[in-house]
C-alpha cells in the first residue's frame, strides 16, 4: 500500500461511500485510478465487501450490552469461542488477556432479550462467570476504524516507501 491507497481508504471511511466520483471530489485522484486501485485493494483482501450500514437504534436493536466471560475450557480459545458466537445477538467477540477471557458485545431489543442472552452464556458448561455492562449512551460505534486517525498518521505508520 502506498500513500494514494491509504488516502482512498481514509476517504472511503470518512465519506462512508465507495463511490469513485465522490472519492475523486474528496481526493483529486482521477476516477480511472480510483477504479484501478479499488480493484487491486479488493483483490489483496484489504477491501472485503460493500455493506450498507444500519442504524441499530432505528431498526429496534438499541440496547447494547458488553459481557465479560470468565471460562474454564479445554482445547483452543477458537473452539470455545465458537460456542460463545453461537449465542444469538453477539455481534463482536474478543479473546483477551488478564482476568477476563472473552469480551462480547451484543445489540438487543429490550431487557428480556438481555436476560436471555446472559442465560444462554451461563448455560454453557465452561462459563464460570459473566459480568455484564449495559451501555447507557453510545459515544462512538464505528466499524470504520480509519475515521479515528488523521491521514498523516496513517501515511506515516503504514505507507511503504
């Protein structure tokens, strides 16, 4: 990846679109070059897909819960993690170091759904304990990680000379 690729990816994140015309307006990179580079980034696996984001609150999944799981399991964390991922509502899962083994994030409709989620986790034999945190207000929830960086930082850290 070079500076132009990083500039394009940052613009996609900031504008929340992959439209070559809008990217051209933002970056001054020619549209034909944008097409070429986006295709290369897709082939390299850097761009995975074209998704439409959904406002979860408007959709009805406005209750966010963060669950810490302490577990005693045999085998790999990936194998045990599959059991946690099978619980309906889990949208993000992280294997962590420290006292907590896994951190899970779920987006739910209401208190009853939260209760079901926790019950489903605790029904897994290897789960020793869960700690749940109800999110009162979301300050940032973006899958566009690049939005939290300046273009200069991304180029300095990632661009190949």
